[in-house]
C-alpha cells in the first residue's frame, strides 16, 4: 500500500469540522499543531511561484497538505526525503513538495483555495490536528500597487520644484512603471527596497496636471498589474490673481454629519480648480474640478471633527505653460464633536510563530497626527514601517508569547490643541512557540 493510500485510509473522508486535538492509537499525548505560512504572497498569477510552508514542532515527520472541499489530502511530503505523488481522482493537480529542513515542507501552489496542513510521526497512525487555514486567491492580472506622494504639499512655490512619488508593490523584485494618463513617464528613480521605487518629479514634468498612476510586472514576459489608485498633484507658480473662496453654510461651527459646500470663484473661465486643506505643516489637495465657467463648487459630505481646519483654493490654466494663481484667503471650518477613532488592521492571518515580525496598520483620515499602539490601555513600543497621509504601519519585531493579546491604536496631536482620539477596534495577536 502506498504512503498516500495509507494516510487516506487512516484519516478517512474529509469533514468540515476537524477536531481541535487528535490522539494517536498508541495512547500517546496529542500531537502539537503545525504552522502554515505562505511565501511570497497569498495569491497566484501567471509567472509567479507561490509556496505554502508547513512547519512542525517535531523532527522526521510526514507532512500532509489539504484544500477545503477536496476529499483526502492533496499533498504528502516527508522530511527525510523528497517525495512527489501523482494526484488521485478528485484531487488537485499535485504540487511540488520540496524539502526544507527536518521540520519544514514547502509546497508549490497551483490552484486557489483554502489550505491547511497536518503531519504524521512514525510512531503514530493518526495525523496531528490541522494548522490554521491560509486562503490563496487567483488573479489573471496581478493586483495593483500603492502610489503615494512624499509629504502632502500640493501647492509648490518656485523654490520648491521637486516631488517624490513612491510606488510599492505587494511583492519584491518587480519592474515598475509610472504613468500619467495613457503615457509612460521616464523619470529619474531609485529603488530603496526590493518592493518599492521612488520617482523624482520636477514641476516641468507635471504637464497638464492630470493624475499619476503606477503599475508593475514580474518580468518582461508577464502582464502588467492593475494600475494603482491615482494620485493628484496641483502645482501653481502663483502668477495669476487669487480666487475667492466662500463656504455654505457660512457659519464657522457646523454640526456633525452635515454637508458643506466650498465655492471657488476666479476672474476668468475654463480652468482647473483645487480645494486644499491647510494644516500646520502642510497643504493637502482634497479635490480638483475642471469647469467651463469661472467657478467650481466642492462638497464635503458627512463632516466630522476631523474636518476642522482652514481651507483655501487655487486654479491653473488648462493650456501651456499652465500658469496658476496665488491661493485664496483661508476659510475656517469648525465641526463640533470628538475626533473619530482610527481603524486597526492586522497584516497577517491566523496565529503567528514566535520570532516573527508582525505589522499592524493604523488608519485615520486626520492628517498630521502621531499614531500610538496600545495593549490593555498602555502604550506599546513599536517600529514605524511606513507612514502615509491616511495610515501608518506599526511593527512588532521578533514577537513571542508575551506579545499575545488584544491591540488597539489611537492618534494624538499637539498642534493647535493637544488631544487623544478614542481607541480603534481591537486586533488579537496570538503567538505560538516554535
């Protein structure tokens, strides 16, 4: 009888509800669960090799890989040798099982689905309880990267003529491309990490000031990814007269969940208008509009305390040399109520193996704030992995069982008035020993 047939006979038909602890038929203690991870990403696409890595806490075991909905095990691999088995009827196409070390098995993923792994020891006839599941998606075209602009200054004076656009892909060692509309831009760039590139943009590169996007591909024989979300920049040389900005309703204090309209009026027609939020250290472009007339109306819906700020607008011409105006006078907007809490997202799935690095993403629409990570109401030291105008990646390096618990985040600001937001939703971190 083959090893796979023996495993199937012992395990029996697949069921939706697997027991959390299994005992072997010799009366030995239950086998500890294995740990399943994915490299480099949890999806497959043409040209990309995606691997599932199963790790057991015991040496010299036989690993078993299963996909939900299939009868029996999809893969079997032994750590004391290389084994590749043909898939029987009803199974997925067999993936390659590659020996890592005495406690690892690496499986090449061919098809999407939700996977788990377990293992057998030679003195037991019953597999361990399955690992936590890992879901693999399939994309015909790779998912988009993220494009951000370094800093948030969007009205650039003549002495500030450079900007940096950062494109980050979900995996490493890819080819990047920056685009404006349908045009590929050949700009100076530098790669600061295998999954990221920085493009250096001069004011003369802005062209008609249409949005920028970026994309990537695995190599020259694969398809380009979907485009990133667009990034809009609006630069002005301030050579034209300033527009006039008014708010409706005109009272400075607004009730939460109201709608506010800003009307920007210029001395000429056929322009591109931009509404900016003025914060202590930056001017953030919120919206742009092209109009045939000489004014643009911008709307802010469901305003909250996070919208409390000074606002201004500018305009630029639609034809070269794309001259622009000085900014309007500020209009102050104050919205009653406390600032809204941020949202916290775990950038991992399932339980985490001790010694791993984990990252939590704290998201807030309030710009220019400092993020804090908390556990049990107390601030937890973290490493900043990445910061944008809307979220920060907060890292916990080399986690151990002591890091297990529920985490929240909040944001703080000291200018113009000090405040703490309410805490975010909790995220649970469970760390298992190797």
